[in-house]
């Protein structure tokens, strides 16, 4: 048993796709998990842009492909395979410059035997990726770049590349929406306002957006924001922290590495200290 843990406190998780894994981690560190998935992944129904991207890649009309997520990379290949030969597509990828926003897309690229010329260092946000791309000899002027998007657009990233002279297109695979059943989210909001939640773990910024959207519908947004002043708020990394701060929620902890296991471990280890400080403020 870990020496430092949540000590029976109630820990809110808004994770969807990996909710079971996060719940188990909270339990390992003696927390009482409150799982309220905040995001639903919705495939884009008419995905002509993906097929156009694959045609252009096969015809040599793209110079660089940026993969932002491992799940998105796999989804992209699955869609491409509906119209094109898998190995032809992978050969075309090997012939251009490929960039990965961190270890998860990089792992998928390695499975495909596709080398990444550029990899964003931790904490693996778009900003680190832009800085890494700035190191490319010759720069991005006139470079035809395709960005694999997943969930929500990132206009700041696109604008940063265009400012450097790149010709940018995006390939959208999935969009994020609210869960079909929002009852757990509504219960989480009510419990948080009542003081029944001690810690909250955020693993992506869209969780913040959806949580506040439901609170707005319930007409308790201000109450929820006030309640978070007494709760230990842990964020997996800078992008998620930025979304929290935009929503008026202070961040108490970012893990030393932007990984779910590290997030839970370090949140558990510091829960006593941070909650004691908050109780006296």
C-alpha cells in the first residue's frame, strides 16, 4: 500500500475512454472514486476531407503530416483503408516528413515502421511541438502540412504554423460531444457544490468545457466555481490547466510527467498538504 494516499477521500474523475483505468488507480491510492464521464467521441459522418488527404498524400501533394494523438492515428488509418491500400498509404507516409505530438502517436508510428522526424518534448502540448518544428532546417515556409485533429480544432496551433509560412490543412476524425447520459455529470456538480467531493482530476480541457456547460444549464455555474476553491484540483498538463484557469478554476497540481498514473500518484501524495492549506484559506 502506498505510504501517502487519498486516505478515503472522494475523488472526482471526468475521464471517459479510460475511466475504468483511472477509477482503479484512485482505488489503489485509497481514494473513493466518483466517475462522471464528461466526453463522448463522435465520428465525423461525412469524412471526405480524410479521403482527399489520403489521395493527396499518395500523389505527393503533402510535405509533412502531424499526428497529435495515438488514437487519432489509428482512426485515420482505419478510415483510409476503406478506400486505399494500407501499405501504399504507409509507404507514402514514409516518404514525407512526419511529426508526433508526444509518445502516444510516436508509438503508433513505430508500429507502422514510420519514422518521426520531429517529436514534441514533455509536456507535449502544441507549443512544444511548434518549438520543435522551428528547429527544422529550412523552416516551414511553403511546406504543405496536414494536421491530424482529434476531438476539437486547435486554431492556435494552425495559426502558429501559418505564421511561419506553412500551407496548413486539417484532417478531422472525431468530434467531442457531451455524453448521451449526463446524469453522472449533474450529480457530480451537485455533490461538489455540497462539499461531498475532496479532489478532482482533469485529464483534458474539454472536460472543463462540458462540466461548466452542464453547470450553466443547471444555473449553478458560479456555485460550482466557488466550490472548487475548497477542492484539490489536479490537471494532467498545461493545456488542461489553461482550460481550467479560463473557467475560473485554480489548479493546485500538475504532475511531473503528463501521464495518468503519475497524475494520480502525485495527487494522492500531496492531497493532505494541499487540502490542509485550502482549509485555512
